[in-house]
C-alpha cells in the first residue's frame, strides 16, 4: 500500500527533531453547497531541525517514531 503524502504549513518547531504541520483540506458541504475549510495538525519527524514556523512542507506516513509522531518530512 502506498504511503500518503500531505502538504501543509509548519505551525510549531519548538520540540527537538519534531515539527507540527497544519494541513488544510477543502470540500463542498453536502447540504449547503458551500466550500468548507478544515485543518488538522500532524507531528512530523525533522531530524536536522531545518524547518521553521511558516515554511511549506510535504510529509509522508512512516512507522511510529514516538507516541505522537507517525509522519516524516520529505521536502520543503
């Protein structure tokens, strides 16, 4: 099964080797037929601490690294 790849914005880089990425998705509301924006935050592994708050990044699924980290950064 292929690994999912998501793109989002770094919202926190305070932890060592970890960034928090906010991923936004848009969809049409089934009843109101209006575009709705929803966002979700993911913790991703950043081994060199190279990404800072505000950066656009792509993350991909990986094996669990810690209690909350299930994603790794693949590109800036």
